[in-house]
C-alpha cells in the first residue's frame, strides 16, 4: 500500500552525516523541510517493500562540501530553518 511518511533527519554534531534512516528501498522523496525546529524528509513509500538504511548528508549554505573518494550524492532538497537565518541542503549518498 502506498502512503506518505515523515522521517526525522538528525545530523550528527561533528559531521555532515545524518543518523541512518530506515525506509523502504524504493522510497520516493517528496520534500525536505523543518517542523517544530527539527529537520524532516517526507517520502512516498510502499508499506510492503523491504527497508534499508538510507544515508543522508546535510550541508549549510557557504559550508565546504568535502569530496570523498568513491562517494556519490544526489540532491534531495533544501530547507530553511531558524527564522530564515539558515539554509541547509540535503543529499543522499547513492553508493
């Protein structure tokens, strides 16, 4: 059955990596945004699909995006937080 779920993105304090998010392997990302001061991603999922760990990274505007050997990323979306003072950009590691 298809439905839309909301998943919290919790960036680790010393890295750009987000704590791994378990969601169906074929999740379709719809939106990233903030709600109640927290960062979220909304995804269309099939509740009967198998799940796997999705690895996200969050970069602030003006912050360096380091380049890892062999790491590929796809942009998922951008969001504004802290009363429009901060803009973050969310990427999913694809390998």
